[in-house]
C-alpha cells in the first residue's frame, strides 16, 4: 500500500519528510494541504492530526506526525539514511537539536517575515529570533568544519533534518555566503541524485 504524506511546499518540516522519502525511494504519494486557506484547522484535517499541522504520514493503519518521527520511520522501512548502528544516538541528537534550535526558529521567523501582512510583522520579535538563529548557524557551521556530513561518512537524516529550511529563498536571516561550511554542505546535498528544491518537490500554497 502506498503511504500518503500530507504536505505543502512552504513547510520546511514537510520538506524534510518528503525529501527523505524521495531520496530513499520510499513508496508514497503527496496530499496537498491548503494551509494558507485554513485547511489544517478544519475538523476533517484534525481528524487526521489533532495538532493541526503538517507533515502527516498515513501508511495503512499507522498515522505519524512530526518530521523527525516520519524520517525515522522511513529509515526503519528502507534501511537508508540511518548511518552506522553506532551512530544512532548521534543522528538522533542532531535531529532533536534541529527541531528545537534551528527549524522551529527558522520556520517562525520566515513565517513572520514573509507570510504575515507587512503591517503585522513584529520587528522586535524578528530581530530577537534572527539573533537566536545566528547562534544556531554558528553551531552548525562549526560542526561541519573539516567534514562532509554531520554524522559519520555519509548523508543521514541528521543532514536531511537540519537542511530543511535552508534551501528556501525567502528572507529570514540566513545567507549561505556567510557560512562557508554550511554552504558547501548544502551543495553536497543538492548534488545528490534525486534531490529536489522544496517548491519542485511539493505543491505551493501561495503564488510564486
């Protein structure tokens, strides 16, 4: 049975799940969620995910939410992107770090700067969040110094989690040119056969 991934193009968290599925060859199909028109807040969608957010994966009787859980499911099903057995907890450490320190803050800052009406964008909050993001970029750039991947000697879901928001062009306080190790790492990821930009991989909810 083909799994379903509920997603939309602007969601960096959905992108992490979709990209992991795509690169691993996992059998899935996408279901577009019209987030900007409120679909995620409808009773019909909340029957699938009471949290009212994407991504959501439905595979037979199993429903999973949260990108890291979905990525781990794909690892377990395909045997890809989990790294060496001895690296299991180091991979998990980076996925949790990303979810807490990088993606959650990048996602909120990008939303405030690009998807709210201009007169409702809280500049003090944006400035504060960009400062926190700069600290996260510093950690990530330092971790990639002298190495190709975050854990071990091949791409893992640690990389596919931490890269999620960094391929989007909308401004949120990230410029690849400022972070040479991150820049080279993102290029390695995008050079991987089968890689797609988030807006090529998933349907957008807002016009280009």
